[in-house]
């Protein structure tokens, strides 16, 4: 066999690491369920889309082509979304591998080269993600029988999804090789991926709203080539989301505005190669964390964040921190204090708070200077607050879902059960400590609304009342609305804080009943996402249609409640026409109080159930690590 061919096989198909990962993971029942569920969802959605658009008894070829094209667009977006959701899950093992340094120590003693180690981990884990893509190819081929779907678009959509999966995988491998993160960094990595996709979509919508897109202002923007969903949108909707005319741009603008699909594929592939190259440089040097270690064993990364050497009892140089005051419930103090004990966590926390509050104040300041219209101000304000709230909710769910599972895995729970702490005190301490930890993070979206509410309460000084307020006619009754209702600063915490407590309780429930961290986190996110999605969609649809009852139902979801505070004319139209503005505002306030009561009752019910079954559940899962 030629040397070059043997070398190429060692990098890919014949790589022992890739072969081991594929062989072991192929026998896992969980992966089988994921693949089956993936295909089942695509099949159901495809059938639903075809049946929904072909209700007539007799159809001509043009209608069949339109039905096939519509179904293709729906399942293409769904496939991109599922790949973006599942790729971090399959790649999570690469990040979690860093949590056990002995794995790396053994691996680095083998004769494998740096490129074989990196590519073996990458290709072995990407095999299942790319396998999902190829498994769905027959479904996309079925749409060819109806016509209206060019084969080039099918393969281009597959290329976009594959590039997104490869980029996520390369980034996960780079994080694992760098040794700068731990096992639970997988969840932060997941949040970062979701946040990036949402933020780029929001910026694209804002640019198009301002008329800064191509094709007359409503076409592709600079964000299109940075997001796989937007790239697919530009590929499948050239009429409503047009590109810039060929030859009308120069330089980078030509790539981003004229060829967004090509730019996404080439850019993501190049970035993936860069991550792989950097990983091969650091994998055998111990990662970035080991570079520049001093005599105390601390790396440049730890010293930059202010970390200290271990105490004398732990084998360090004898330095220690001053004792701290412990709360009456030690579990609550431990949850709140231990999560801020590391310099990296403190830096990340306060960076999020500072940047979030600056972003909110910047939006209000730009509106006060007249740099944006009222509609743009409301859209940006909602996008900022919703994004910040989603990040805090995800952090709360993930933190709570790993709170008990982590203690079970490292044996801490066994030690705590030998103390006089009761099950109720333990679970209440977890809840109180996690809420205390999340409150500073909640100050970001709530603080943004408080700044905007204060500016609206002061009458929007510096702006013409005609531009700072909305003149609307609802059921032939004229109304004048401020940029947002000033009571939003007082009512939103009444809804948001109990909702976050509900997210924490769901996370704790799954954490108590699950064997591992990953299982509890996935289950918690799925449950909260399903409940919040259903309640939010119901609240959004009925808030403007049911007199009095609509705003109350909408208050059960923080997103729909905040939209009522910002856009009352659109979200409370029927209630405004029947009851007037003062009574509608009182109804929304009553809905906030009812929502607080509902979430409080649900949290108490979950807590009571957990306390009642605590001993049985702990005994059942005893010894699982």
C-alpha cells in the first residue's frame, strides 16, 4: 500500500480513535433512540406539510409542485434546527473528556500523532451527526416526485447543515484539547451556540427593518453568511430574501451580500480547519492551560484570573482564604457561594451583568437621541430582554439539573446524607441558594426594563411626543401609548422570578431522579422548553382575542407578558376596546399576581413530591456514578 494512502487512512477511516468511538457509540440504545426520533420527526412533519397543502380532491401538476416545494422548505429548516440542537449533544463527550485528565495521559503515551488524535476524536463523533443527514436523504428525494424542488437546492441545503455540524465539532474538539474548560463547560458551550444563532437572526431582522439589506433593503445582510438558518433562507427564498445583484459589490461585501451561501460554507469550513490546526499544535503540549506554569503549578490562565496555590492541607504552599460567614441553611450558602468561588466564574458573571446592562442602557440612549423609530426601539428592546432572559433561564436549568447529579457522581451526596440535614432542608437549601445565585443575573433583563420604564415614566424627555408615543385606534377608539407601560419595571419581576424558580425546581427534580448530569440536563431543558413553548404560544395567541382573560393567560409566560407591556395595542386589543386602557393595565397586573401564585403552587407541589420520595429515590440510585 502506498505510504500516502496509508497515512490518509490513519487520519480518517482507519484511525483507531475514530473506530473505537463509532464501535462503542453504535451499541448505545440512547443513540438509537435519538436517530429514530430524528427520522420520525422529519417523516411526520413532511407528511403533515404535504397533507396540509393538498386538501383538494383533484390537483394539477402546478399545485403538486407547490406542495412539494413548501414541504421541502419546512423540513429543510427543521433539519437545520435539529442538527444545531443535536450536534452539541453528540460532541459533548469531547468537551467532557477533559474532565478526566488520566484519559489524556494514557492517550498521549500511544504512538498516535497529534493530527491522528485530533482527527480521530472529530471524525468519530461527527460520524453520527453526518449519518443523520444522509439517513434523511430519501425523504428529500421523495419531494422530487412532486416537482418544484431542484436537486441543486437539496444538496446545497445538505452542505450548509454539514458545514454547521463540522464547525460545532471542531470547536468542541478545540475546547477539549485546550484543557481550559471542564466537564460542565458542555452546557455553557450549548448555551453559546443557541445564543449566537438567536443573536445573529435578531440583528439580521433589525438591519432589514432599517432598510440596510440588499435588494432594496429587505434582502440579505452581513449576518446572512454568519448563520446557517439565514444562509438556508437566502437559498430557498430568493424572491422575498434577495441577494445583491451580481457585480454590484466589491471586496468582502461581494462575498457576504452576493454569495452568502458560498461564504457560509467556505467560511465555516476554513474556521473548522483553523480550529483543527490549532488543536494539533497544543494536544501534545498539555493544552493551553499547561503553558507557562510557574513553580506553584499554576498556568498563565489561572494566574491571569487571580487563582492561588492550594493550602498546606492540600499539599500547597500554606496560603488560605479568610473564613466566611455561613447562612443558617448551609446547603443554601454552599450553592450560592461555591458557584462564585473561582475567578473564571466571577469574571464571566460580572461580564454578563456589565455588558447586558450597558446594552440595555445603550438601546434607551439611542432612542432618546432619536437614532431609531418607536417600532425599531420596541423590537430591539424585546430582542435584548428576551435573549437575556433566555440565557438566565438556561443557566438556571442547567445549574439546577447538575446540582444533585454532580454530588451523586463525586460521592458528596453520600456524605451529606450522614449529617442531620433533612430532605426538606436539603432541597429548600438548593432552591434558595440557586435563586440567590441567579438574582444578580436576573438584574440584567429586569434592569434593562427598569431603565426603559423610567424613561417612559419621565415622558421621554428630549423627544417629540409624536415620535415617542404611539397613536393607535382600537375598535374605533383612539389611544395614546408610551414606548412601553411604565409599570413593567414592577410587574415583570413578579412573573419572572417565580418562573425562574419553576425552572430551578424542574431541574432539581430531574437531577434527583437521573443517574448522570447529561441525562438530567437534557430532560430538564426538554420539559421546560415544551411547557414554556406551549404556554407562550397560547398566551401570545389569546392575549389579544379574549376580553379580560387573554392578558391573564398571557401573563403565565414571561415572553408574552413582556410583549404586552411593550406593545399593548397589539397584544391587548380586544380588552382595550371593551374595558379601556386603565382597566386593561389593571387586568395585566392581576394576571402577573395570578401567574406568581400559579408558579408558586407548582414549585411547592414539586418540592413536596421530591421530599416525600427523596429517601426512596436516593436509595434506588445509590452507587451510580
